[in-house]
C-alpha cells in the first residue's frame, strides 16, 4: 500500500474519514511504514490511520485517489452487544 500512497503525497485525495458513505477532500501529508496521515486544508484537522483500516484504494484516470476505510463499531447495550460496518 505504501508505494501507491507515496505517489499522492502532498496531493488532495478523497477519503471517508468520519462517515462510511461520504468522502471528504483531504491532503495526504504523511506516508509512513505502518500508517498514513491526512489533513483537512480548511480546518487543519489531522487524522492518522494504520494501513490495516483500508478496505480499498481507487485510482482515477484523471489522477485522483480515493481511499475507503473500514468503520467497524462495537457497542454494548443493556440487553447485549452488536457491531456495524
């Protein structure tokens, strides 16, 4: 994964940081050995993710990159537990 992401370092990419079905434009600023980092140009919000959270990477013919992350949530309620993706 690292070689693919290195080609897009310091470029705008699309990634579903906060919502599994919505992608946001963010700048890929860090490509490490085990994780990568993105920053929102407007707010300065930075997020870091291990490569193991990536479900898919899509490269467009126009030079764009989209990363889809796994949003696994485990929750506990009064009658049991559950999970969602």
